[in-house]
C-alpha cells in the first residue's frame, strides 16, 4: 500500500489526518477512548477544527484494527501464492493495491488449497487442454480435438466435454472480474425469498408473515431480516437470496463469449459451462456472501439500537443517596421487602402478605408504617412485575407522604442468582437480593445495572440472534462510556462498577476495594498510587473519573484531572483567592481570562471544561427523577378499551417502533407510523427510553397478548 495506515483511516472516515495520527499515538500509548475524549481534546483537534468525540475516536480504534487485520491477511495470501510459485508481479501489484477484504479474497480464490472437485478430477484426467480450446473459441472441428482426450478414464465424447465444462465452470466462478460483475448485480437486484417448509404451517405460525415472502434485499429492514433468519434457524422457513438467473448468466456470457470471432460449436459448450458455473458454484458462493453480509448489516443495526437504548437506560435519572424501602411484589409468596441506607446497604428485610387474609394485610400495614418511621425512609421503590400495581395501590392508601416509584424488574432475577449477588449477600435468599436490586436501581440505575448482563435488561431487538461477540463489545463500550461520563464515587463504588472506569478493569478494581476495606475511605486521589499494581499509566487514565466527596482538595470531587490542579491553583492565586473560593464564588470565575492560560499542551477546549467544572464540581449529567403515576382505571389488559388515553413510560425502542408500559404488565407497541403526526424514519428521533408519554389505545388483542397504541392526537 502506498498510503500510510493513518491516511487510509482518515480517508475512510472523512477525518483530519492530524487528528487520526494523534489519536492512534494515544491509543498505542495505552490511553482509553473516554480519557482521550475528555482529557486530550487539544491532541485530537484539527488545526482549525473541534476535538474528536467518543464516537469518532471509537471509530478510529475499530477501523485501525480492521486495517491491521486486513494487512495481516494480505501478507498470508501473498506468502501462500508465492509458495505455490504462482505469484506474478502483476498479481502482487493487485494484491497490494486493494484496500478491500472482498477484493483480496476474490484475487486469492483461484489459488486456495481446495478439496477434490469435479474440475480437479477433470484436470487429473488430462482435459485442461480441451477446456482451453473451448474457451479460446477458435476450433471449428471440436470433435477432432475431443478424440485426442479419450482414454480409459474418459471413455466417451460426452465424458470429455463434461469434464472440460467442469473445468471452465470452476474457472469462471473463480474469476475476480466475473465475481465482481455478479456481485454488483446481487447488490442492485437480489431478492430475498422465504417460504414455509412443508408441514410446518401450524408449528411455525408466529412466522406466518413470511410463509410466502419476497422483497429486494437492499430494502429489507434489520428487524425483518433477523426475523427471517430466526425462522430459518428454527426450521420453519426456507430462505434464499439471488437476482434473476437469466440476467446473471447474460452478464457472464457478455464477458466470456466472443461476439463475432468465436466458433458456434465452442460457444455452445462455453455457454453450458457458464450456466452450470453460475448455478452450481458462483450463485451459492455469492448467496452465502450476501446472506452473511446482510446478516452482519442487520446485526450492526440491531446492536446500534440496543446500544442506544442501553445508554439511555444507564443514564436514566437517579434518586440519589436516599434511604429507600424497596418491595419486590408477589401474591402467593408475599412481597419481599427491604430497607436500604443512603449508600444502598441492607438494613433489614421482611415479607408482606397482602392477598392472604385481612389480619395479614393489617400486619403488613403496621410493618410498613413502622419501617418507614424506624429507618427514616425517604422514598419507596416497587417492582413493576406481578402484583406490582396492587402493591402500589396498597402503599398509596397508607398516605405515608413519601414518593413512590415503580421500578423495572427486568434482569433483577438474573442479578439475584449471579456471582456478584452471592458475593454481596452470601447469606441472603435470592428474593431478598432481588428486592435490594430494585431499591438500588431507584437510587442509581447505572451503578446497579452494570452488574447485570445487558442482554437481560430487555431493551434490545433480536439480541440473542445477533453476533454475540460484536454485541458484547458494543455494550461494554456503552457501559464504559456511561460510567466515565457520570463519574464514580471512589469510596462507595462496588468493584463491579469500578472495573468500567477508564484504565482500571477487574483486577485493579478489586485491588481498590481491598485497599479501601483495609485502610478506610480514600481522602485524596493521590492515595490511589498506593493501591497495589496501580501504576502511573492507570492513575493517569482513571483519576479524573473518580470522585471523593468531602476531600480536603475540592478538585478531588470534580472532573478536573490531577494533572491540571496546578493550573487551577494558578488561576486562584491570580484572582486573589483559593480554589474553594473559585468554586463557590462565580464573580471570581468571571475574572479569569482563560486565553492567557493557553499553552502548547492546554488549549481552550480543556480550559472551558475546567471553568464549567468549577461552576458545578462533580455534577451528575443525568436528569432529575420525577414521580410517575399510572392511570388508576387500568390494572390489567381487561381494563383497556379502544380510544382510551393513558400515561405511559417508554421501556424499549426498536427499528419498528417503541414499547410503552401503561401499567398492565404487558407493554403496548407504538408502531413507527404512529409515533408522530409526521413521517418518522427512526423512532429514537422522537422518543427515548424511560420517557414519559401520552398514548391512545388503538387495539387490544388478548389472544396474542398485543396492545397497539398511538401517539397521534
């Protein structure tokens, strides 16, 4: 390649070469994406442009890895062909010039070590010269040539011609230009078709929409493609992809069949070889390629939607450090109830029975009143699962003058049985752990939800059908981004939360918690350097994202990085104050002329960030939490009727619409066409997870457990 890796990335992503080069240097030096985005803005900014954001830096990191993988594959291919003694200077030039993995594999296709095929058998029987004569299309008397190739292994003229056609079919199917011509046709005109498999009509009824389905592949939305693939995987659908066969073979004939100079007898055999080569070899190969490519594209879209939803969920409003009474509702087994202190520690546990006898219900009333008083409860959290609405009404009737919040239970049972939960509460029942999780989710959704596999949280679309490795990478990136965006309390964070802080990971997170347990609360960021195995690079990467409430140096509870403490102290001195005064007195900050502090290492972006942080040190970027109440008229699907207008909460967003919890246990769907009075191409431009919305009931299908809603009024 004549271009450098930096140039290739800049061209591919449309970014400034300077920004790309600086970013790669930082990544290679061990910097994380959140750290670069937050604390190295001057490095990633172009000469006259703005700094790169997390998405752009992440794209550089991903593209860099893809290019390195491509170059490694290129080296392997060149070495393989060279060892076969078939590497010409022209082929080497083509291999080195391409920046496409598909083109690279096409060029390598004829040189791959392959199993025995009809073509290789024909070559072993000496029929390659006959194949060459046919494709040259100059022989008038082909029978005379064929006779020379008859033998014990090739006893008849028909056998000879078939063998020659087998050689030509494989040669044509492996030709790089031919593959690209048909690939272009697939891209423009391929149709994806599905039919129900014989005898699977009843069993596969959930895929009824695809029993006789056809749509241009390039137009199929991700959710529909994933549904088709799931139906195929589960054995209910037969799915195929391809363009019109005649159009494909005509393209190949135009490439290989001579218009005027070719002899009819050779043309006839060549056309037969072309049609066989397309149908038996080239079409199946490209069908697999496009099936995989379309699946990858659908996966990427589904993963993007999941990642967007997860980000919104993790950044949903927290109640904050309040004392919480949390209830995990239930009928037969009662309501598991816990009280948590402001740090989320378990204070006590009990069980409330609301649906058994009047005496038990009265006992439950007395118990709740006593717990609220005894533990100075600030708020009440109730799981939104079975018996959730009934439990909410029970607590509301007590008139405790405490805010009541319905909390999503998605994934709580997964947490309850996890290693993390067992480590936190080794002597507690899984139901108690679930109630604790509900309470902690109210206090800080981010800190609690990071303990759960994101796939179990219920904000995805076909999350079990997409590439699991890509999904995990994407979701881990989102969690890391959210954790570092919000910041983490060094003295209260769990090891599981700390592991997502820039520069840490499971080992250092565990070491921090162990050091804290042995030595007491951290009083300064500087103490982090005493944590075993936490070296200078890890300290550089993590320190700015960790907060210490009540620290002697107020900057330790801010997003100002320790490397800039001296700069802030200089600002304070020059306006005749202390750092603490800068934080509490806006008139002092207004005297600071940040332009005078610009250096080669510190530019205006960083200086503006510092001033903003001094105005609200350690501020939480998440919105304020507000109480939400469901409509008292509805508690189950039976209470719904068409035209009813209800308040709801968005629980999940997909490519085809948004699911809304209206308080009846079964979420309703607002189809993308019903989200607004104008055309909506992407639901997330209209709604977000946990958004409170007003909806109207369009249809209730109790048999299929479907509720259709609209936001059009």
